[in-house]
C-alpha cells in the first residue's frame, strides 16, 4: 500500500463531545461536553513533547486540541476515548516523566476517568464501558477528505505522528493486546494501515497481521500492516520493543523498565 503522506493538516473537528453522567441507579444521561473542563497543555506529557524535541510548542498545542488532551487533578494527561459519533466513552489517565516516557513510580499507574467518577460518586454498581480507538472522533474527517487511517499502539505516538505525518488520520489502540476486529470495525470503509511496535521475535507484528487478515474480510479495502520496524529496526531496537516514534527519534532518552 503506497501511502502518499501529504503535508497539509486536517482541520480540527469542533463538534460537541458529550459525557455520560452518573445519576440515580447508575443510569447515563447526556450533559455538557466533558473534555473542555479538563482541556490543558500543562501536563508533564504535553510539556515533555516540546522539551524532548518531538514537537514545537505550536504543534503540541494543535495536537492537544485535536485529541482534546486533558489534565487530571493529580497531573496526569487524559487521553479521551471519543467515538465517531462524538460521544466520550471514557478517558485514560496516564503519567509521564520529563523525558516523555511513562512514569511507573508508585501511585502513577494508569487509571480511567469513569472509574474515578464512580469512586467519587460512591457508585458500586456495574457500569459497562465499551472502549474505542483513541482518536476515533476524527473518522468523519477521514471520510470527508479521503485520508487513510493509521493505527498505532500508543496514544503518545498517535499524538506526535498527527503533526509529523498529517496526511494520515492517526489513532491508537492504547495497548498491544487491545487490537481486535471489534476495535477496527468502525474503519471498515477506510483505507487502514497498522504500525505495530517491534519486539525480538516479531510476536506483535504477527498478532496484528493476523487480526488484520481476519478483519479485512469485512472491510472495503485490505488492511495493510507496515513492516517498517520489522525490516529496519536493529536487534538492539527490537530488544527495546521500540515503536515508530522511537525509530524516527533515535537520539531521545531511551525507554526505561
């Protein structure tokens, strides 16, 4: 699949994004957009994007608006999961260090906005949540402008690549094991390319390739799985399980366990 990356950015889609508010016995009702209450570029993550040289300050602000990046009260970045109908499904709260890698110190584990909201409301009932691709709210724009959709694992990678390679609409699974036919199903009428992370024995690539083959049966176009990292990454890079951002920025601080 020949991807002709164009240099012009897609316009930001400003359609309203609604949140589900816990009321009564845990019913969900539509209310005011949730992301604007938290929209911020003051998180360590956003500042590290600039400090580590991934993006300029202008690019960072643009990407933050594109993905509606938020900041939690304890300083984490909120990666909102907003679907193609502009409904906010949930928000993934993550913590980063100033080197733009995950902060894995005690108390900094990832959490979900709805889980925190439930705890704050004292709600103990079941609240089924169907997560979606990070960045899925951009799908109407991909359709309108005929742009291919690029899917990566990390939200961080999608945010950065949306500015570096704006010819694609970038989305993320939020985890290597999260890729599934269900997650990809809203993209069935789009041209889609997957960029799996690499590893020493190619397990991630093969798993994503297998999911793509199964999902392609219901897609208008075959799903393309990039072999860039499998073909070009060194043995050391594969041992570090790098992604496309690590490949493009080899001089940034290395990942730490």
